[in-house]
C-alpha cells in the first residue's frame, strides 16, 4: 500500500504534487515574513499595528546557530571518516585479486624478521 495517496484529482495533479507545491509556497511566505520582521524598523511595525513579535536578537541568533550546528556536523562527519579509515601503510588498504594472500605474507615476514638477525 502506498503511504501517500497518489490519486489524480479532476483537472489537477497528483496529491503529492499539490502538497509539494503548497509546502513550497508556505516556505516562501515564511521566508518573506522573516525578512520583513528582520529588516523593517520596530516603529514601522508598530505603526502597521503589529505589536507582538520576537526580539530582533533572534533574527541573527537563530540563523547563526543553524550555521554553526551545520558546520560542526560536517566537521564531525569528516573526522569520523578519517578515524575509521585505515592508515596508508596498512595492509588493509591493498586491494586486488591476490589481496587475500597478503596476510600470510605479512605473517611470515614478521616471523622471519624476528628469527633472522
């Protein structure tokens, strides 16, 4: 069963397409309201009758916090990948048709290095 109804409305698109378009319009309106709240002076907003709104501090604080969180997430992702990658001088980095034979060669080379002076 399809999780989202995909019926075609009479003369319109599928339900998923309509929801996507409505979400796009809603995000555009929210962004426009954010810009008006951030850039229009408080006296103008009060003259228009808009008296209840958050402090202008949050116009800078929230985008900054989102940017810092995203930057730290990218750096943590890169650091985890570096930590989980084998070093360049490791036998785990060698691949090929005969790479399964390399472990035995390394094993015997260490034994010979210990036995021979």
